[in-house]
C-alpha cells in the first residue's frame, strides 16, 4: 500500500525549498538593482570629471585622467555583472508556445554572419527541414543561442568553422554546435556552468549558467565536449509535445 502521507510530506518539503529559493532570488535581484542605481551615478560623474580634466591645465592632469579611466572601466564591468546577475536571478517559469527551432537558429546565425565573415569563420548549417516544432519562448531561447554562438566566435579569432546541425532524437529534437576553436581543458569544461566561474578577464561568469537555465526552462538539457586545440561541441536537446491520439 502506497504511503500517501509520505508523498505529501515530500511535496510540501519541495514546495518549501522552491519558495525559499524564489524569495532568495527576489531578494538578491532587488539588492543588485539597488546597487545598480548608485553605480550609474558614480559612472556618470566619472564621465563628467573626465571631461573637466580634459579642459584643465593642471600639472597632475595625466595621472588624474588615468585614475578616472580606471574608475570608469570598473564601473562598466560592474554594470555588466549586475545586468547578467539580474537576468540570472530572475529567470523563472516562462510562457512557451509552439515554434520552429530552425527559425530561431537561423535568426541568430544571420545576426552573427557579418562578424563571422570578418573573422574568416565559416557558418555551416545542416538544419533538418522536417524538424518538428517544440514549445519555446523565442526571446529567451535566442538569448541562449546568441551566447553560445558568441562564445564559439570568440574561441576562433583567427578563423575556423562553426557547424550547426539539427536532427530528431527519441522524444525530441537536438542541436549540435561544433566549433574548431581553442577548446577547453577538463576543469573549465566541468565548471563552465557554475555561476561566476569565468576564464575571461571581463567575464561575469553568468552567461553559460543563464543559458543552461533557459534550456532547462524549456524542458531540455545541454551537454558539452571539448578538447584543447581542437574545439568544442555543445549538444542541446529539447522535448517535442506529446501527440494525443
């Protein structure tokens, strides 16, 4: 006989955990927003001070301008970090509608075509014309795909190839994103989805964690394989809606 009271207790416990998580996320988001306002004021006044120093004849002008520029750079870095954090902290359940995954990918690749041409990176597309629709949120999914394509192009500054392939899998569809870039070592590949972990000097470490949250909010999952000097392969899998007979 099934112990229904045990199941109810487990559900209540999980519900309490999710409520605490959302409360913490909301609190963290509110705190980040409150930090963002005075930071913007600091950045604005640093810009104004920089303009005044440019017009000044003060002997210490050069050193002062250098220090103000450092303040502006750090303000810009913090503003980007807060923006990414707010997006990460406030990622909640999103409205999903039936749509074409191929169309989302095509839109993103068209966005990066000029940059790819400039870097001598070939964008190879192998999109299954018969790919079934999935339930998706267009703006969020495009944000995730944009981050992945952007990372691939950054890994190929001297040219290369990015292959995008869509295909059907059991109970869903998948995307392969394979680049011939610099690749990652095992430690980076294992930690790349951890919040605030980044190998880039100016990186917030929230881009890929946010990307994973978006994919998971679509009921999907993301995996990565990488080898230093050979490139990286991301595999994104999404479920297709169950057909009612």
